[in-house]
C-alpha cells in the first residue's frame, strides 16, 4: 500500500522545508522529499550560508590587514589559512542543515531522500539513485519547491575546477592568482569580493553597461566606485563568447555586447554567474498537465496553485525574486491557504541585500521605476559621514535614501549603501508593510548612538528636514 499524506513537499530548500514545518504545525501529516543527502536546498548547502561564511571570513582577513591600524591596533604578520577558512564554512553549513533535520523530527515531518516525480494529482513516486521507483506516496496535496539551478553559458563548459559555478567557487582549494567573473550580478559581486579580498586579481565581465541590475542607479554608481577602489576590475557592456584551456591558463574571449572586435583575457579560474533557471526537469509536469510561464517557471495563481487543482508551487521555481526569504514566505502563505487560512506575500515588499562591504540593501521602488511609472515622489538622503555611531565604528561610507509619495508621504522605496545596510533594511520593510509615511519613520524613537539613526534622518529629510545635517 502507498504511504498517505495530507501534503507531500518536493524539495527541502527554504521554500519546501519551511512549508513542511508550518504545515505540520497546522496539523497536516507531511512528507518532504529531497534528492540531496542533506536538507536546506541551495541556500543552506551551496548558497546563502556558505557564501556568507566566506564573506565574513574574508572580511575579517581584509580588516586585519588594512583596517586595524586606524583603531590603534597593531598586529603582526597576518596570514591566510584557506583550509581552515573552508573548514569553518563547512562546519557552519553542517550545523545549519542538521538544524533543519532536527526541526523536521520535532514537528514530525517525514523526511524522504530521493528524487520525486509527480505521476498524477495526488500521486508522487520517489526514485532512488538507480532511477527506479523506490516508494510511492499518496498525497491530498502536492507542493513543488524544486528551486533553481545555474544558467549555463554556451561556449563555456563548467567543470567546477577551473571553470566554476557558484558551487565550485565556494570550494577553491587555493587562491587563484587571476580570476574572471562572468556576470556582475549578486553572485559575481559577492564571490568576486571574497576571492579579491583573499588575494586574487578579479576581472568582472558584464553584458549590461552597469553592475548589479535592479539596484537604484545612484547607489550603483557609488557601489561600483567603491568596489573599484577595493581592486575589483569591471569590463561593462561585454559578452563572453568562449572560455577554453590555453597554454597559460583559461582564455576567456569577450566582445562588445552589441557585437564587434573580440578581446581575450587569460586567467586561472573563471566563475560563471549569469543568473539561475527554475528546476523543472524530471518532475513529471507535462504528464500531470502543469503549465509553465513564458519564462519557463511554474505558473501559479494568487494562492500558489498550479494549473492542476491540489498541486501547488513556491520559491525559486515560480515567479518573483529568487531569494530565500521570499521562498520561505511563499511556502508559509501557501500551506496556510491550504489549511483554510488567508496566506499572502507581497513580492513588492521583499528586501534584497548584497553582502559585500559596503553592503547594499533595498526594498520597494527605485527612482528609475518611479519615474517610469510617472509617480511624483520626494527624496530624503542622509550620509553615514554625518552619523556619529558610523564615525565611531570607522565605517562612514554610503548613505540612506528614502523615497516617499509627493502627495501622501507614504514610503515607496528605501535604498541603502553602507556597512550595516542588510540589517537596517528590516525597519524599512516593516514600515512599508504597515503603509508608514516618511514622517512616521522620522517620528519613531531610534536608539542613540546606532547606525539606524541614519534611517530616521533620511526619513525626516524626505518628509521635511533632517535635524543633524
Ligand atoms: P532551493 O533552495 O534550490 O531548494 C530546492 C531543493 O529541491 C533542492 O535541494 C533540490 O535538490 C530539491 N529538488 C529539486 N528537484 C527535486 C526532485 N525532483 N525531487 C526531490 N528534490 C528535488 N538568497 C538570499 O535570500 N540570500 C542570500 O544571501 C543568497 N545567497 C545565495 C548565494 C548563492 C551562491 C546562491 C547560488 C544563491 C543564493 N541565494 C540567496 C538564493 C537562494 O539560495 C534561493 O533563492 C533559495 O535557495 C530558493 O529556495 P527554494 O527552496 O525555492 O529552492
Ligand atoms: P543575477 O541575475 O543577479 O546577475 C547575472 C548578471 O549576469 C546580470 O548582471 C546579467 O546582465 C549578466 N549576464 C548575463 N549574461 C551574460 C553574459 N553572457 N556575459 C556577461 N554577463 C552576462 O544572477 P546571479 O548573480 O547568477 O545570481 C542568481 C540569483 O541568485 C540572484 O538573482 C539572486 O536572486 C540570488 N542570489 C541572491 C543573493 C543575495 O540575496 N545576497 C546572493 C547570491 C545569489
């Protein structure tokens, strides 16, 4: 007899594992099928968590080499122990994925290792490593949370040794002398920064004429200048056509984005990070009659239901920003709806953070989007140079920008570049979720001295006038 569940979740990433736990909390009998040996998906195993571990370690290294003198701290010869750095990263990943296994047990979620294939509404087959069906599950509801994978680039074959995706870039056993990064998006900027801090000469080749697509233009300009000062090199408006082994390393051939004379660059390691695509292969979507969008993601309605009743999808495999916290919110809202409650996620209010130094964080609309939409807005800016805690911390780079509606003062977007931008953005998200005005943020009491006072001052600047500028 098949095993019977109220909900079978496919994929144990931030979308799937969080949905499985929440569904169990709501009283459902839940199974979660995952093909990796450990839960946590891309994010915990080869994404958010290991990349942040390396960003932190490489930041500590760089700070020890360059920034301690200003504080009056003199250290001896600072050296890199890359093996220890990678070991610490693996330990952080191990502790985090173990935490998910613990939560599954605590909430009585049945964790199944194998590859799930939908046979029909209510029927899931679990395949073993040999591709044969190892188990069949009956499900009142099915939730697809299969996530995303690296988008390949024609002419550039990833071997995860010298031509790597983000996964290989988290595992390099030696610091490459020369590194080329294809794509100056979030992965490129974060992992390019890690290896640059550890000693690589990093050149980033980007198709567009700007870095970090989606980021407010004014912030991007500041961001690029700052990264260039740190030593990252950018070749913008260029597309890579080939990367092949040559005599002296990997030869990367690139040309102007609109076509033209080709140039080449020889490096030791190439990182390919030109975006991610949804994982839909092998799920049995065709047979089940599940429709895709024009962009190849699974099409869902406002309640995350696919074109087939009883089959839902959440996270990177559907539309919206490909971010872990968005994936988890999708998962919670979806299972709460299945349980008869009212789940909803506003993708317009999902924050984004680039964990470089300075960090860049934003929520809501940027100036270009507001102009394109013809919305009249006010701008309030406050630089960290004017913030006393930032001065005390010796971290005065960057600013906070609050954009509010010209007529109602309602906050439309907040954009930050600064040392603690990622932590600071949470206040802006909360404010926007509760439809706050810039005046509301400006009148809230912020602890002194904290860098969050820069948010208050930028909000006061958007509403009327800042006090400390
Ligand atoms: P995933 O995490 O991809 O999980 C899907 C899971 O489903 C996978 O484990 C996969 O093995 C499994 N699966 C797929 N098909 C099947 C099947 N048929 N049967 C069984 N299992 C299956 N986001 C952030 O918000 N912050 C960050 O700092 C951040 N850093 C990142 C750094 C890197 C290097 C990368 C690559 C991504 C990063 N992301 C970050 C993005 C984040 O990892 C994703 O948005 C998030 O993991 C999406 O969650 P998900 O559950 O939808 O998919
Ligand atoms: P991305 O979409 O952020 O950036 C890809 C970049 O590659 C773009 O700037 C694009 O113009 C460029 N590009 C595309 N084709 C190219 C070509 N042929 N030659 C040169 N450049 C080319 O994608 P990325 O960096 O791969 O990250 C994928 C996703 O993972 C992100 O969009 C984000 O959703 C998630 N992520 C989030 C992180 C965070 O929240 N801190 C960290 C890392 C990843």
